[in-house]
């Protein structure tokens, strides 16, 4: 773990920048982008598939799309967002796996916690990406490259996964840098080198420039980042509207310098999970098993973030694509999966009876969240907290085991049974 004195220095530097309301001109941003994240986790858990084409999203030929795939699969032309049926034709011998979202979420949470050991300001960008404010931190490791390598090594040693890291004077430069040497890459772009390094790249390398924008720019004679950076702003705004100026600034490497840490973000209004079945479900025991599993996932996430919740909402979508929802308040604020499931199961019984329209999707969320002890005006029930003390100890032990050995090491019997019916998680 990072030396506490070093950590104090990083926080002091962040405090000085925060008082000014903006970062210094010599800002340094680090972008972490995990390599084929979902597929890499599956390869880590099952080394026998390592090096083979792995496609995440569901069984070959099933409805749905590719969530992600590893680099061997990409050589066949498979990519995220492609239909699984097309992927099956392009890569018939690939290994097709269901999406185990809970497993990936917990690895992501461990990743973000690890990143906070290297910067006081960490902004999650997606489940497998994060920006770090490296200003004032990199010098503690001897420079930007050494700092980036330390972050990469920590991820490898702690999670046994690889990441590509980009470092630059702004978010946009750092993000583009992390894509230069994938997989397992490291690239540092200094402010005076932004044009030399990024200028020759095709415009579609700029995040957010898709096929439609690429075609529009090509029609204007713009094919490289440098050509876009030099294009007159007035003409660009006249051609493509108000976003034209922002697009040029991104090409110039001026895309956003502020990192918003978790502690500065507004609290989540609700936490929950939902699941779309691979085939429509008509059996009550499977639905209740899946509901228990979703309650377990939602409350594990709540405990991670130190939240208790008061209102339970059930979401149900039937095979004719009609969506229903129903909610009910709990007697006490809680993060107890069994307590939430008791209410959720009643809501399910109110909305749906066995023999009715088959179910395509089920979801659960918990709202009216608060963090105990933060002076938020919520009256905590001390007597109730005492009565559930043993159960909370059980959850603490369960969470610890899952953190160490993976999400599937233990679970509620009903939730485990729901996975044994060939249902994706």
C-alpha cells in the first residue's frame, strides 16, 4: 500500500487546487482503460480459455448482442454491439459466455478503490475506465511514466488483469493516449507534443466521433486530427452546429481538465439491478429465485457504498413488452437482502401470477437512500439495529469471502438455483 505520508501529500496538493476552483495550467491527467475487461475476468477465472477467442453476451446464435470480446476474437471481425448471430458466423469456434454483471461490478469496485491509493481525485468513467488527477502525484514516483507504470503494476499484482494507461495535460489527450498502445500499453503525451502525436491520427480516434460524424468531416476534406484542429471555428459551427467548436477543441487536446471525485458527485437516488432472461419465464420459482439474487446484488452494492434504503421498487416486463412497476416502503431503513426480498416477493405476487403472460425482464431497486451517521436528518432505529446485528455480521463475512474468492463462492439457495436454469446473470 502507498505510504500514508505520500497519501497526505497528495491530498494536500488536491486541497490547494480545490481552493482555486480549477486545476493549474500544468495539469496532468491519467486515464486507465482495462483491456477487454469482461473477457479478461473470465480468462482469469478459467485459465483453460486464455488465448482463445472469447465472446461475452450470451450463447452463440442467441438473441442479443456482443457485450465485449477479447483480442483473439477481434481478429475474426467480432466487436461490441454486433449481433450474437453474426458473431457466431464470423467466429464459429469461439467461446461464447453469458454476461455475469455482478462479478464484473465487484471487480470494478476493487479497481476504483485501488486507484484511490494513487490519487485523491478519481473519477470513474465507466465500469472499466477511470480518470485520475495526477497533478502533484506523478513527481512522487519520479515522473509521469514511472507513475503510470506504478498504477499498471498495482492493477496487475492486485487484480491479475492488465490495463492500458494514457497520461496527458487534459482528459481528452489522456484518453486518446491510452488507446495508442493497446493492450497493456502505456503512453505519455506532454503538452508540447500533443499535435505531433495525435495530429496524424484519423478523426475517428477522437472519442465520440462515430461513423456519421466521420463521413460529414470527410465531406469537408477533414480526415486527420490535425486537419480538424486547424479548421476555422466559424465555418465548422456553420457546417455542423454548436458542437463544432467543442469538436475542434478536442482535436487541439483541450477537452476538459477537471476530475470529479466520488465524494463530489451527488448521492445515488437509488440502487438496483435488473435481468433480461435469455428465454421468457413462466415458472414462479425461477422468478422468485432470480428476484432473491437481484436483491442480494443490490444490497451488496449498498453495503459497499455505506447506504441504507427505505423504498423497494419492483419492475416487470412481460413477453408482449408491457412494463409494470410497483413499490412499497420498508418499516426500517436497511441493507439486508432478506428484508428487501420479503417486500419484493409480495410486490411480485401482486403484479404477476403463475400461468399469466411469460416474463421477459425482472428488476429490483432500493431508493430513499441515506448514509448512517452523516447528519442527514434520518432517525435511525437503534433498537432495530441491535436486533439485526448478527445478520449484519453474516453479511460482512459473506462480502469478505466474495471479495476474496469471487461472487459465486456463496449465495442464497434460491438465487443459486435461478442460475442453474440456464439463465444469464
